[in-house]
């Protein structure tokens, strides 16, 4: 019951995603990040006879909640516990050659943020975890307690874009030399100690960027984006759409670059009289600029503020 309740939140850019996917009633679609089944429910609702949805998520609680939400669709929906970067393997296992669209929401779910024991939130004291898939041997406590100071600095500065990354890494190493850092509350206190007073006034929570950085490292969030896009585009039928929601600049940049690369034609030097590379565009970019949440959505769901949707179509 608890999972069912906490997963009931407004799906980000819902109408825009459904429109972007350009759903065919008899098509086969993939929701690569099913979460509680919000987007999945509306994709499945748009499908008719012969239509099918494959809903993927690596979080076992998400799969459980999505299963309840999508139960009324019967065998029109197939649930798979996996990472969206394995979409090709999942489709192979299901005997599906081509799909007509795929959606990926790269954000952390409200459930993960609002369940303290998952260790994602800096607003609640809990064990350091942050795993989206609890089968993952790497969790936040391993990162915080075993990574070198240099590696911690690289992660916090690079993934969190935290300008005090060096000071925070140093303070973490100093604190763990006395005793292991085991809880989110301890880490928040350490981060606050490392930051100057002025940086802690107003704006974002002082720990936001560092927690983001550690979460990205734990779940290899940036590493899987390009393989996931390449794998998905290979399986799209001509005219099929890929729609991706990102929530911070690093993700959005990777998606934008991947789309641009896949949309590029010949890469031979201009001085070449004929093309020798044989490279042809694989997609057409539908969204020249990312789609952002409407003012109404921002009022209803403040967590959507940083969301961006980019859509491309297989040629």
C-alpha cells in the first residue's frame, strides 16, 4: 500500500511526451523508466488492438507499483526489471525486432526521493544508499568511505558542478578517518562544515549538488545514456520516435549531442570530391529546442522545473 501511495504523483511533461511519441494504436512502445507507471498508463491507454507496451525499470518497488497501476491492460503490457540501457537485450529476450517509440525519463522518481530509507534525500536522516537497483554492489556508503580524495573531488565537481568540491572531498576524508560515514545526516553535516557561510544562505540546499554527484556515480547515470540512445534508435522502425526527459544540464547535453551525432550525415572533409565515409543520418531531430514544462505544470509540480524533453524520429 505504501508504494502505491507514494508513486501517485504527476508524470512530468505528460501531454508533451504522448504527443512527441506520435503513438500508433497498433504500435509497439517501450517506457524505459516506468517508475510508478504514470507515463506507461497513458501510453497503454492510447494503444488499440495489436498495440503493446514494454515497461522497464531497474527498481523493484517501481516494477511492483507499475504492475498494480497497469494491471487492467492485461497482456497488452509487459513489465521487465532491467536498466533502460539494455533495451536491445530486453527486446531480444521478448522476441521483438522493431519498436515504434521509446520514452526515457532520466530523473529520480518522487518515490525514491520521498522514501527516507532509500538514502537519496538530504532532507531526512537515513543509511547512505542511493541505489536505484538494490542488486547493485556499489552504494553511496562505498563511494563516500572508500574513494580517494582526488576521485571524490572529481565526482563532486564534475557530476555535481559543485565549486566547493575540493573542500567537501577533503572534509569527507577527514571525517571518515575518525569513523565511517554511515548516514545521510552525517554527510549533510560534513558538507555544511566544508562550505563557507555565504554559500549556505538561500537558494539550493547546501548538500544538493554533492548528493546529486554521488547518486550519479552510484547508478552510472551518465555512462548509460549514449548506449541507451544508440540501442534504442537501432530498434526503432522508420518513423518511430525516441523521447527523453532530462533534469540537469549534464544529462541534457549528452542527449543533445547524441541526437546531433545520429542526425549527422557525411563526415568527410569538405575537400573530398566524393563521400567515402558512407555515414548517413539515422534520425531527424523533432525538437530543435527542448520542450519545457508549462506554467500550469510548474504550479502543480514544482519538481518539474528543471525538466527538458527532446524528441527525435528514426529516418
